[in-house]
């Protein structure tokens, strides 16, 4: 039997395991567009449950499963995170009123979770994490018919999940072509493996944090100390250069002890923080000094032997960078505090309100000018959680709140907000791109009903075509096109059609593909890294190549990831 404590620790072990493998899972993404990576999304989703469980001591399995599912549900990120949260939400539902669980109860609850996850996806595709979950569930259910031990059940789940994962390339041709397995499916395997390690072997998988691979000499001190030191004491640094080197292969006539004393005396004359350490076994000296003249230190040392492993750091520049980082983080914290203040729940006074997801100061302004009450920062590569969208909805003072996700990877997380809100109606307009979101807002009629506006806004999504120019995040093959990491690529309504070296040339070619005789309106939204001059050149190039008579609206969106977003109506 598994009790509440066991289930809690199993979840923590599973979360730690996927966290440790998230980079490996992210690397399985087959499409070269940079996006909210699966490993990161799943890890952050289940990580929210860990944060909650580490603060609480649930009395039984039911309480633990419910608390974990609630945290995951609110923090779900991306499609993979949303599906994962629904799987565990279903499991929690199946474990209702359970003090402890045996194999059959675990299997039944797992089946409920799989069913809930499948139902949430409009067109479930086999060969994804859904397949892995379903096949694992079926194998676990069969196992408990023979033995009602929950460890036997979970062992069968893990084994079947890995088998299913290996089969995903044969179910999805795009996976087979890329030579990879499904990323979400691998994420599930990592979670299940971590849970089994704890329950069967008594081994808690420990979290491996990225920063542990880059430990510095001063890593034991608090980061806040160094930020404040950088900000406040830059002017007190007497010497600019921190210089370290080794004197090895001492010359035949050099005595190690004498060289140590002489070199130390020399270095003290030209700087401070002098350290000269001898290594009698290898017959070498390791030296450290803060000085204005690293060359003099090296010149003085070279008479004793060969100079090895020289490292010179500009301490004043390091402190300036830390001070700048501190100021940026301070400004970011103040902005987050302002947003939190803004997102306090508001009474539903107005009839209609709007929440949009967008990234980039320019796009934020566009949606605000179009009438959006709240903007949730996010999009490609930074998927907001269900809770982020929920708080924005609650802060919108309206009886009916329309939500525009503006990214296909955010729609499912947005839909999970609906059952969380009971004091106002939430309507998801399934906009998959920024141009679709803008078109939906432009189609809104304040004199019409909420129902008619919903229908009109959804209908408007099919009127606009979206082009996107970005960069390849990894090497890939797409059709007959070989893509190298860093290549400029262009997407026509999500389909990769152009590879270029220059984003302006890419967007001009893309426009020529997309613009037809019936085109009446074109918007060119330019993002980070694109200058006003480049945007103007792109617009002129589009006019020249397409001969279009329609207006071309140029918008400084400031969005990351995408150099250009093209809207064609």
C-alpha cells in the first residue's frame, strides 16, 4: 500500500528526475523554430506541485494527490504541461477519499487521468505523450489483475511507457524522419521512473540544478551580497586586474622555496591580495595578484620557469556588469510588483472585457489600444501558466471576459481557466497567432451581444494569414530543405517555406508568397534586433516585389524570437 507520505515523495522524485533531464527532452523538439520547450514546460508544471508539497504534510493519499494536482493545474505551461496537469488531475479525482492505495485503485485512478487528458485535446494524435500515457495505463491495469501490489503496477507503467516511447517514431512520420522519439512521452517516462525509484527502491532522485555545474570560489556567499557589493563598492577597487597563473617546469637552477619567496616579494610591490602557493609534488608555483600591470607580474615570474594557465579578469568591468545586472533585476522586481498590484481581483462591473497574451512593448500597446484590459506577457518560448491567465481574468472588471491566447501552444492552458472562474464568464477565442488576435479585436462590435461577438471574433481568425520570420534553433531537415542552426527561416501560416541569410530578404520573399490579387491589407510587425531602417526597407521591398496597391502598416512590436510577423488580409 502507498500512503500520503509515499505518494508525496514519489512525486518529488519524479519531478526531480524530469528537471534533471529537461535539456535532453528539449533537444527532441523536431521543428527548428525556438519555442516553449517541452522539458522546461513539463518540469515547471510538476515543479509547482513540489513547491507546494515541500511546505505541507498531507495526511493521506487523497489530500496529497489533490494538492499536487491543483498546483500543477494552475501552473501548467504549454500543451505538454497542460496535458501533464490533466493526467494528474484525473489521478487525483480517482483517488478521492483514499487514505492509502493498492495497485487496482492506482490503476483505476490512472485510467481516469488518461481519459481526462485525451478529452482535453480536440484531435488527439497517436505517437505523442497521450499514447505513452494510454499504453502505460493499459499495461498497468493488466498487471494488477495478476498482482494487486501498487509497486507492480508502477513497474508495469514504467516498462510500458518506455516501450511506447520507442514506438512513437513509427506512429508519427515526422518523428521518424527526424530520428527522435516524442519529447512529451520522454518527459512522462522520466516522471514515472523517478516515482518508481522512490517507491520500489527507496531512492529519492535528487534535483540537479544547472547552476551546480558552474560553482565559483565564492559560491557559498549570498548572491545578494555580490549584487550590492557591485553596486556600491565599484569605486573602492584599487587595482583593475585579477591575475592568476602557474609557474611550471622550473628551470634547473631554480629552488622552489627560493622562487616562492622571491616571487611573493615581487608581487607585493606591484599589487595586493598576493597569494603564491608552492606544489612540492609537481614542483610548480600557483600565483594570484590584484594589480594594474599583469605584464609585470608575468615578466617577473617567467625567470623561474614556464608560465601556464594565465587568467586575467578586469575586476572593475565585472563589478560594473554586476551593478548593471542588479539594477536590471531591481527594475524587473519593481515591474513585477506593479503588475501584481494591477492584477488584484476586480469586481465584474462592465459587460465585456478582454485579456490578450503578447510579448513586446509595442504589441502590448497595440492590444491596449484595441481595448484589451489586461495583457499577459508571453508567447513563443515563454508560455504563461494557467494561473497567469487566471489572475489576469480575475483582474478584468467584466462579467464576460474574452481571452486571446495568440499562440497555439497556449490555447489549452487558457482553456483550463474556465472551470477556475465562477464569478464571471470566460470565453476563449482560439487565436493561434498575433495577427489572428488583432483581427479578432478589430471585429469586436461594442453594440452587439457577447454571443454574436464570440462568433464574429472566431470567424475573423480564418480571414487573416500569418507569416513569421525567425531563426532556426537547431539543425533540422524540413521536406527537401536542410536547416542549420542560426539560419533565418520564414513560415507561411506555420509551414516552413523559406531559408535565408537575411531577415529582410526573408520577409520580402514570404510576402511575395502570401500576397495575392485579393489582398486588401498588410501589416508588417518588426521585433527585437530589427531597426526602423530595416523595417522600412522590408516594406519597400514588399511593395516592389508584389506590386501591391494595399496599404502596408509598419508596427514596432518589439517581440522576441520573431524578426518579422506578417499579417495579410
